[in-house]
C-alpha cells in the first residue's frame, strides 16, 4: 500500500531522474558554440587542413558547434582566453605560461607525447648546410631569426641559451628578426633574410622542418643544426577554468580518447609522428613560468 510518504519519495525520485540529464546539458544553452584556437606555428591553410577533422570530431563528441580560430600571433590566443572568447586553445609551453602569468583563468588538461612516450621537445638553431658557420659564436654581426616573443623554442629558450653563452642578441647579431611562425623562420633562412633561425625539433623523425619537407616547402637536407637545447616540456591544450564541470569533462574525455575514437583525425594533426595526448595539469608548466620571468628580466636589463 502506498502511503503519502512513499508517494513523496517516488515523486522526488522521478523529479531527480528528470533533473539529472537536464543538468548535464545545461551548459549547451550558455555555450551554443565552442571556439578552439591554435597558435600560428604554420601558415593558415596548413592549420585549417590539419585541424578541421579534429574540430569536426570534437563537435560530434560534444554535440554542439565547434569553431576553429587561427590566431594571428601568440598574444591573440592569450588575450582571447583572458577575455573568455576562446574556450579551448592549443598552446606552446611559454605562451601557456604567459597566459597564466597575465591572469588568464585557464587549466592545462592534455599534453602531446612523443612516439617513445616522452613529453618533451627541443629548441634548435639551424643554419644553411653550405654555410661556413659551425657554432653560434661564428655568427657575430649576422642576422638571427626568432619566431615570436611568446614562443618557447622560437624565443625564450634561445634567449636563455644565448645568455648562457654570454651573448646579448641585439648587440651580437647584426639584426634580430621575429618571423611570426616556425615555418616563416625556415623560409627566412631559405631566402637569406637571416643567417640562423630558432625552431622546434622533437627528434630525427619529427620537427617543423620535417613537416615542411613533407609538404615540399623545404628540403631538410639543406639545413644543419648547430645548437640543440635540453628537453622542454611538450605543448598543452587548455580550457577556461570557469566553464561548467560537465563541459570540461566532456572536452577532456573527447581529446584524451581521440586516438581510439577517431584515429584518422588524430593522425591528420600529427601524421603518425607523435604519441597520444595524455592528461596534464598546470604544475607541469611552472618551470616555464620561471623561464619566462628570466627572459623578462633579460629584457629589462637590456632596456635599462
């Protein structure tokens, strides 16, 4: 026999059952569109081709519209997340650290891995293969190509390394040029605009130069490495901290499971040259914040 108490309990349970799925989808009303942005490591058409399958996969998994935004520079990603206009971003380590340093409320949730399972890459200095330069010190008075002030392998690690060599770039080199992207740096070296460039390099199998070679934009054998840094923590993806937990969980699960759910989309990004994306947190990038602070101090000393 149903008592009033039983009736109330059943009603409460029924209401709870209705509310649970509703809560899970509440975020869709507030976030009818999710913006995913990426730093300009290569030209816009290359980014679009590489990441469109990923964006389509993410839209399918989240059940909402996902838009790809290609930033003009690293600072645009940082400002977009600070303003809350970019919900998910693919960063370089230094630009992610810079975003946190300047007040962006973001959390790293996924990190790239290498085929051997390691989670790091290197900054290198390239010169033309047929050039006479064998070490950085040979390039006094020549032109240096960097990538972007917020690039890890394209600016901050190179400046740290040069400082270790007792080299002040702006006075040692004839000119220091920011090229805007890693691809543009190689092109500037190719064309003779600069005599040495900084770039990212994973290993002999994968680097920005190898990617350019696969796209017939450059011949890898035309260049030599004359400096390689210690390993740098790999690049993260980060989302806005104040988004609903259900949405962040859905994004995280989709990204971390892409290798099994849509391997073709994953391979389109990394061309089979990198391992799966794995979980990470902000603490992994604390050393990069310290690197950024070091480079900031170098700038202050130079301007004072």
